[in-house]
C-alpha cells in the first residue's frame, strides 16, 4: 500500500512541475518572445524642458514630451524598450561617457565641443534662442542687457550664447541647473533676464503674463537638437536610420504638430 501511495504522489508531483514549466513558457508577449528578452535602453534627459521633456504633475509623475515620444517611436521600430532617467542637463554627457545611459534625448544641440566627447544623430528639430524677462523690464534688444544679470542653464547651448553676447555687451552671466529656476529668479528680481529656447519660453509665457521676450537673430550653423550617443555606439546608426525614415514618411512632422503646433 505504501508503494502505491508513493507512486501516486510521484505522478502528481511530476504533473505539477510540468504545469509550472508550461506557465513560464507562456508568460511572454504572445509572439514567442518573453518581455524580459526585450532589451531595455536607458534614455538620459533633463525633465525640466517642456514640451521636449517634463512632468505634468496634474496628470502624474511620468516624464512626457516630444523627445520621449520620439525615443519610444524609434525604439519600438528597433525592438527596444525605453527607460527614462532624469538628471541635471550638465550631467548628461558625463552619464553617456560612464555608461549610465545608452543615449540622450534632451533638446541637445550638437556643437563642435560636444562632438569631441559624444556622437550625434541628424538634427531632428530646430529652434531659436530667446531673451526672457519681465514685461516692464524695458529689455527689448541685446543692447538693453548692458549692466544686467542674465541667467542660463548650466552646460547648455544658451550658456555658450550668453558668453558670446558678453563679448560685446557688459552683462553678468549666472548659471542654474534647471529652467524653472531661471524663471523663478526673474520673477524674484534676482535675474534681469534669461536665455531660453523659444519653444520652451513660449510655454512659460502662457503660464505667466508677467513674462515677455524676443528672439535672438543668429546664423543656423549650430542650431537644432539631435540625439547623443557614446562614441562609437552602434545605436547611432540604428537610430539615425529610423529618424531619416520618420522624416520621409511624415511621422516626425506628426510629433512636431502634436507637441508644438497646438496654439
């Protein structure tokens, strides 16, 4: 009798193990590929730059924006998943160099200086610099910045622009890590003005009627935003190929309309 019972228990145990094995194999995405098999790429960004990347606290804590949608669209075509990592803008290139992130999408301009340390895709969006100040500041031209304190985001292309302007206009340049800090400093009277990308600045104009600004006229040599990758990364060519396709088939324009042409 004991032998019969032991045999029955053995058969039952084998059946349970077989069922568990089947369950694990079927836990994929329905296409034969497990979710865990899909490679996750870490996207570095500075989520203080609406509409490129930001958090809409009224809707949740998720980082959203044009750059996030662009990254997800390209990654989906290439079979990757995206994990977005938020950090200060000045830490993005070091994060690429130390393999903390796989690529950077943060409205970053591919300057010659940055190209020494990282590789870039083609430019995917072009914008301009804007001088932002309070409406009653009397600042309506670059000459009006004489003797003024101007804020810029640390390590940004706007910081370079401020130094360039300072060669002909007597102004003091102050750095902050995040764009909202620049706006707050203006409203608090500690900065006379700030240099912010025009698309981003317009979003702040909508939220605060006390702000105004004007666009800086300049050449297009270093204008535009591109995706940054570690030197020699295979992702550069992969992402760039899909970016070209999105430009040709209209997908990129659809994203631009979604995030920028909504006025």
